[in-house]
């Protein structure tokens, strides 16, 4: 099942996010084959990162939470809130993503 990880940064966490981002990206890459979509949440300016939204296939909620526990931003205390929800996609994708190769 796909699980959505909705992760919101603590205020003024931009410097920490940039410093840890390479480690975060490497960790995410380890799950690449199971990622439906992933990326930063941004402020209305379209640039300032304020969190992350990840949709990743896991065997269970417990597996999703265990994976999150090892995620570098999470381990560093970047997030003010972190929620995990099961997700069922019922709408065919029309915009926002490149066609599957």
C-alpha cells in the first residue's frame, strides 16, 4: 500500500534543511523503486521549502514509520510535525508529473 508522509518543518529550519539535504536525498534514493511521488512542500513564493510530501509503497504502516525513523531530516529534528496516512489513488494523473518512461 502507498503511505503518504506529510512532514512540516520547524520555523526557521532552512539552514538545517540545506545542510542535511544531501544525506536526505541519498536516503530517499534507496526507496526509489517504491516512490509514487516525493518532493518539498514550499511557501507561496514557490521557493522556500517548508516541509516534505512523500508517497511511498510500504508493506505496512509500521514499515512506513520505521523507514521515517531512519530518515535524516527526521533524525535531525527538522520536522515540527510528521504524519503517516495510508493512501489509495482513485484519480488518473493528468498534470504535474512527466509521463512514465
